C-alpha cells in the first residue's frame, strides 16, 4: 500500500505539473465589465448580456449574496440563460463565467457586474493529477501503520467527517460573505485543523520522546490531511474565482510548509541515522505551520490576501 501510494503521488504530481504548464499556454481568459442591459463580446462573435444584477446584505452591511442574470449568445447561434454567483459559475461552450465583482459603492444599486471568463482545456488533466496525489498520500499514510496502528488513521478520518458535519452546521448561523458560502469551506478548514494537530504531535514525539518512527507515521498522516486541505482549497478557488492557484500569501506558505515536510520524509528515508537534522527540519516545518495558521496576518502582504475577510 505504501509503495503504491508513493507511485501514485509521483505520477499525480507529474501529471498535474505538466498539465498546468501546458494549460498556461492553452488557457484563454477574458475580464469584462458589463452594464445592466448592455452586452460585451468575447471569443469571436459570442456575446454576454447582463439582464439583471441583484445584491443582498446583512444588517451589519456585509454582502450576503450578489448575482447576475445573464443571457449568453454563442457563435453557433445558440442562447444560454443563467444566473452567476460567487462559487456558482456558469458554463457555456467550454467557457466558465465567474461573478467577480460589482460597484461596491452603490451596493444593490450597482449598474454593472465584473466577470472573469476562462477556457482551460487542460483543467481535467490537472484535476486528475490532483486526485492521484491525494490518493497517493492517503495510501502512504495508511501504509505507515501496521496492525492495530491502522486504527489511528481510521479514527482520524472518522473525526474529520464528524467535524466537517458539525462545523458545516455551525456555519449556517454565521454571517459569511459570498466567497465563504461554499461546501468546500468545512472540509478545507477541518482538514487543515487536524493536520496541524497531527504534525504538532509528531514534533513533540521527536523532540521529547525520541520516538522517530512514530513521529514519521504521524507526519505522513498529518501531511495527508494537509494535502487534502490544500487541494480542497485549490478546487474551491477554481470554483469561486476561476484560478486554482494565485500565489496568495496563504497559498504560498502552505506550499512551503508542505515542501518542508516532504523534505523531512525524504531525509528520514535516506539519512535515518541523522536525527539531529531531522529534528531541525521538524522545527522549521512547525514554524511554517504557525505562519500558515496565524503568522500570515502579521505580514504587510496579508492585506491583499484573498484569505482576509
């Protein structure tokens, strides 16, 4: 199981990276501002008409929902009507239409909507690579436990599902901005929360108990949850904004953290006798975890982050 997981993670990474590179050349993007009752053209003779813009707000003044009613005429003469919201794009002839913004100064009386139109023929291949990576890391996490030890990752998965259910229910009572109103929110956050606990436990074991093998297993399990949270965030970002990766400060530090733990596992595999460097890597990785969790908010670039609401 462990060997299969390693192979799948390698293949998945290769597929995702190559597909993303090829997709960067083949991808088409169009940003447009359309006024209510007006039309804008894209992709030759296709046109997008904004029929109506609607917005609702909480009593606090924060936006609860904003959407655009569209009529899209394509080059082949067909017409598609639909409503676009944040986290709910409209697909027309291979194009994904995303609700990007509006005139926040006028609120519900906004005269226009901002849209992002994306056509990415390589996206299914990228997602296939992501899925292989995800399966690979989970197989490695389970493969690092033996016998009764398998109960640990199983219990962690059950706990994750329970927390997703509970966390998802509590979100209904909160005043969430449109970008956070997504089914991806609960599993994305819960996966990260559990990964932080597992990775912290691995660090403590390695520092104070010198149980490096147990720490390695916890790191693999924690990294599986961390990878899950990171990829769920990518899927969510694609659904909300049309980009699964934007090098946002939070995304960048997540990638750095993930890479440090991968380096740790490779070090343990090929230089298992050098525990001093392994512990140093765990300390560096845990510092990176803190940056992902709360340290980002202290950086000046955090004000431009999509993760600040």
